[in-house]
C-alpha cells in the first residue's frame, strides 16, 4: 500500500502541471500536485519565460534611454547595481511562485515538494529535498515533467563560466566578453540582456541563419538591429571545442571568416532543450517514448498507458508554456469526459528580442515547404503612424492568405510589441477569419494593430497608407 | 512560363468530379480552348477546355480519379513555341541551378561569351536605376527572377521598397539571367548591380530563345505539382486535411454532437461555419426518418452489412462503379428507405390510340416521331392538373406539402453508362409534337453523355418506360423529392367481351409508385384511372 492515494496526481508544477491540477480540482477531483522545485512554477516561472522577461524589460529600458538622445533627451549612462537587478528579477519570480502556492491552497490542491519517480503505472515514489521517501498511488496521473537545456558532453567542461540558460539568468556578473552558442530565441534573448548590461556579445549559430524556423523577411529587421547590439554574429559556424584557461574560456570556431580561436569571459550554451524523460521511471509504465525522448500522445493527451496522460514539453514540440497550458485543459476535460481535443490551428511563437518577432499559424517557409496555395501580404511599419511616433519603423506585418476564400492561414509580425499583437492573429486563424474580416474590423488609431488591418486590405485592394502597383502581366 | 491549369467549376453546386477521359498527352501542343479531359459529375459528362495554349508539360490526374474543383489537371508550358526541339532542352545548362544561387559573386565587367550560330552572346549587368526623386537606396522586397530565367525586355526583375511605396524594377534588356546579385531584405543603393544578363544579339529574332525557360520551369514546376498532388492524396485522412473553417467553440460543439465539420456548409463570410450551421445540419439530419426499427440508432442511411469474400466461392471480377452509378445507388437507397412506397397498377386500353399513333407516324415521316412516352407525358400532365397532390413534394421539416404550379416531366433514359433522367420543362405549354421532338433530342444527348446538370434538374413527376424491353409490371422507386413515378410496361393484346362479342384490345400496363405520405390510396387510384381513361378517350389530350 502506498502512503497516500489521489484520484489525480499531476507530476510537475510548471505551466502545464499547475493549470491541470487547478482545472481538475475546480471540477471536484481530489488532486495532488508533485513538484521537485523549491517553489512551484517549473522552468517557465523559475528559470525561463518570467525571469528572462524581467531582465529584457530592463534591457529595453537601457536601450531606449540611449536612443532618446536622437529625440533630444540625453540621459547619463546607466549605473547598474547587479544585486538590486537580481533582486528585482527574483522578487518577480518569488511573488508569482508564491501566488501559485496560494492558489493551490485556495483550490484544495495538495502540493508535495518532492521528486516523483514511477515505480509502476499507478504508483510514484516521492523523494523530498531532505531525503524523506514516501509513495503515492493514483487513479490517473498527468505527466508534466518538462524539459532541460541541452548540454552536450564536449561543452560540459566542468567550469562554471560555461553556463546554460539557467546559469545565465542567475546574473552572477556582467562578463566583458560573452559567447552565445546557438542563435535560437533563448540565445538571442539572453544575448540582448547581457549586451544591454554592457557585455560584448558574440553569437555563433551552426545553421545559415538566426532563429531557424522564422521567416527570413521577418528576421531581417531583427538581424539588422542585433548586428548593432552584438559585437559579432557568426552563422554557418560551429564551436568545435571549449577550453578553460585563466584568461577565459577559449572557443575553437569553425566557419568562414571567423577567427579560429577566441577567448570569452563566459559562454552561454543555448542550442536547444530536451525532454526530461530520463530517470523518472517511465520505463516502469506502459508509456511509449519516441527516439527524441518525447512521450507519445494522442489528440486528447492520452499516452499508451491507460492511467497516464502527458502534457507540455515532455509531450512534444513546440516546447512552449502556452501550448502546455492548453494541453492541460484538454487533458483534464478528457478525464471528465468532455468533448475536448487539442485541435488548435495556431500556436503562437514569440521571440522577446527588440524588436519582437512573433508568428502564428503557418510561416511562409512552412507554407512553401508544404506546397500550400497561398499569397503573402506585407505591410511595412514605415507606413504606420504609431510606428513612426515610436521611432521604430523597421517592423513588418505579414499575412498569409489562402487564395480562394481569402482565409488567413498565417501571420508573422516583427516590431516592438509584436508579441502582444499576435493574439489577434491567433483568434483570426482559429476562427477561420478571412482577410475581409480583419480589414472590415475597426482597429484603434493610432496603434500598431492597424498594420494587421492594412495588411488584410492589401489582400483584395490597396491599404490606405501604402501603395503597391499591381504587377504587369 | 508553366501554368497549372486547374479544374474549373463545372456546374453550380458540383464540388468534385470523376476524370472520365484524358484527351491530351504529355508533350502535346494545344491551342487555347482545347479540350483537356472529360469529367463525370453526378449525372452528366462535361468537357473541360483550357483557356491557355502551349505544350502539355505534365498531366497531374488519372482517369477514374475523383478530384475536387480547383485541383491542378495539367501543367502547361505557355512559353514554348512549336520550334522547341529536344536537343536544346537536353543541352541547356540551366537545369543545374534552381534559382537559389543568389550569393554568386557579382561580375563587374561585361564578359563576352562564346559566339553561337544564333548570334553573339555577351553579358551585361543591370543596376538599380533611380526609383524616385531623392531615393538613394531601396530594400529589395521580392526578387522575381532567378538564374537561368529567360526574360523579355521590360520584365520586372524585382520589387523594391522605399519608405512609402513599392516600385517594380524592370529591365530594358532581354536575355538569360546569369547571376542575381541581390536577395530579399537587402538594402541596395542606386547604381548597384541587381542581375547579370546574357544577351544574344540575334538580328532576325527579337524574342529570346525559348528552350531554357522550358527546362527550368518544367523541371521546377512538376516538383511543386507533385507536392500539391500529395496534399490532395492525403486530404482524406482526417489529420492531414486543412482545418475546417470554424472557431474553437464551434469545433467543440461539432465534436460533442459527432458532426463531421467537413460535411457542414458554412454560412458566415468566407464560408465560415458557425454554431447555427451545426444546429441546422443536425436538425436536417434528424428530420430524415430514423433507420428502420431494430436498426441502429444512427441518423441517416443505414450501412449495408459487410460482404463475404466471394472469391472463395468461385472466380470473380471487380468493376468500379462510375460516379453516375454511385450517385444513383445512394439516391435510390435513400428514397427506398425514407419513402413509404405503394405501387398502384392498372391496364389502360390504348387500342385506338396506338393505331392512331401508328397511322400518324406512317403518314408524317418528317414530323417528330410520336412515341407512346411522348403521348404519356401529355396524358400525365392532364391527370396532374386534376390531382395536384401528385405534382408535389412533402416538406416534413415544415410540415407542408409543396404543390407545384409547373409541369416538368422527367423521363428515365437507359444509357450504356447508367440511368439518367432528363427533364422536359413546362409540358403543359407544349403540344405532343414539341414534346416528342424534345424527347428525341434529350435521349440522344443522354446516350452521348452530353446532358448538362440543368437538363436533369427540376422534375415534378417522372416516367419510366420499359415497354420496349418487355415485362408485365414492376415497382418503380419514387425519384425524391417528387412524390410519384409512373412505370410503363409492354402493351399486351387481350380478348374482351364487348356487347356479347369477343374483341381484341391492346392494353398498356401502368404501374405508379407513390409516396404514401403525400398521396392517399384513393387519390392514387383515381389518378391512374383518370390517366388510363384519357388514353382510351384520347380526345381529352388535345
């Protein structure tokens, strides 16, 4: 007999796990939430989305204070109190995490801070930080155990100057020279933070471009700005070796036009994340795990084990918090026999650099690769009054439209605030909206959201603030 | 350039067709307006003609394939003249570039190329001209040519974005693109090179050689066509279909009710499905009578029991059902299980009518051939006027009988491809000669599969005549949404007592099936008696 029993155990307290636990409790289930962290919230709250956004906010403030010189407002160069900045970030994280603990109490969800390992399909062994071991059995379990940064062994040289994203968020110091290995969203976001704080940031990316997966035309304004913020960006370049010396970490680089050896004070490895499927006893259950380590699920989040469901990063790409939250709702509703299904068409992706880059639905490169019939409609922000007033005209709003019914199948936006703007695109795509729907809906003036309306206008005519001659046949 | 010619809308309401016959072959040169293929819709065959002239580069469909409207049928190379020779195609060096070679180092000097019999070749650079006053640089918004393309003078090379507008940059020279020096997103100053063009100075021809583009585009285009064909093929599996145009709440409701959204017609702008559409769909389905007692509780048509493996009993051959047969089978099944059928039989004395008909046909060889069917159409119209309920439809959803004030008579025609029912309109306004002429015309069209959808819509009553084949009586199935159908069998000679004498009479067996919900038995009997007597005392018909 296990020490405890619950109708539902949710394993993992991140943005997948805690919404699942809350939703189940709200529907009257008896729920235990098991999380191994000091405070619940998972990677997202503790060492991901939230702390990085707190720091990016500060980075943006620093950058804008410098740009203000062009508008006739000059500030003294900032003095950075790293301890205080770290406190600000930690307070943000702390208040959100304790908020979750409070919500657990309010809803009657029992939170157990321990690492859970499956001993069979209906039992978890729980080991708390102080070494106490107990067991809990369950009728059903939602597995939401997330992912961790990928750290290949040849980068793991046992020197704390080589960090992953967790280490970078700890903000131990502001290194003079920072190498960011991997030009994905984590590398660019953290690179932006350290660049604003004063580091000389070098980004090395193995593939031909930054942010593989994003459309190149949207990437272009971001790249131009990053080139100014960063000391160097090397694409098509590989880091062959890292070696610790007294002077710093010496990186051996392989790529065209790149110095073969460069020395850095710190190195951030941000080459991706991998699912946490190891060392948690999944092999003791009937769950099936694919070759990349993701638990295989159906459209209702059910796994091959009838007692287990999986959500979030552990259940497959894209590894995004908001995907996990939606999957949590689907999983719980499925348990309740509701007609839920993960049938979402648009999972928004947002890169919180400056400018922000966001997309939803199909990207243009996906549409091309899948051979879809589509037309692309770009509206340059130079024609937006709001963008002009912000002094930020480099943005682009792009609509991908299916030509027969002019249904919106994808939206990509680059520019300040793109991450907030993409919400409209998500609703439009999920609702099956047509370009006409977007063009005929009144958008507040003067806002950046007008660029979506104007891009939609260009699907069947000319947008008000931009003129594109029709192509001669 | 290569054009994908897609299946146009064949007729209103037709979403997909079967490819009956493909009339072109790869490599054929066709003129604009040429017929590409014949397609079968529910009840007719239509010819699909192509507005583009050129060479058929690839055929993208197969005979027998069911394709939705909008499916690419063929890939047509419109640029090729008839002068294209296989040699130039195979020699062309352009195939080794897919146009992505935008990073090729710019050639700063015009470099003379080898002279050819056609004329001298040389390369020039085309640089960014002044786009607008005061504009020193532009961003390249789109590059419209790639290496290997053959362009005409005035072709648009790229789109360039300035702060407030997009300008098309056209090139005054004709020739082959040898290098593209700019990429999308790049900022280019006025005067900087955009492309390198190889120009052939050919005094007799101002148009560039046509072969290279054929090669590149034909090589590139099929791969695109293949991938779109793949999409079509996998479109059946529910996961690969593009999402149905409905919001999350609507999709959820559909899931809850077990409604397949792909079967629901969206009523909102752009065909979007809203919750009301699902409600309407379900209400419609429920209005159809449920499966017979003892059957499953499922809505709609009951599925047939699975078939045994016949080959274990003896040799078999499998023949695919064509679209006409499949549609007919579904409609007949639906009518049979949803309409309570009664068949009323009678014998009509047509002794005098038949001899009068024969006499008329013999004496008037040039007049349209009066058949018994043509006469029956007129007789039926007369009886329908007397019994309007027989010329109706029953609307169970609204609880109404829809009485029709028009007399459109459908006539079942047996063709080698299956049963079709062309319709003769407004028979009350036509005399028997006009009806006979139209009937002959429609029968010919039916056999030649030339009937249009409109030719087969709108019947208010149907006649099916098996007299030419034989038989004494049969039970026709009502052609929904009509409520009655008249079957004619072979006329038979019978002996009758008349004023104490034995006389020979020619009797025509009539079998009328009707929807008992719309017509009661007495009315049906009165109808057939009235019909029969009008054939006997046929002066009523005129």
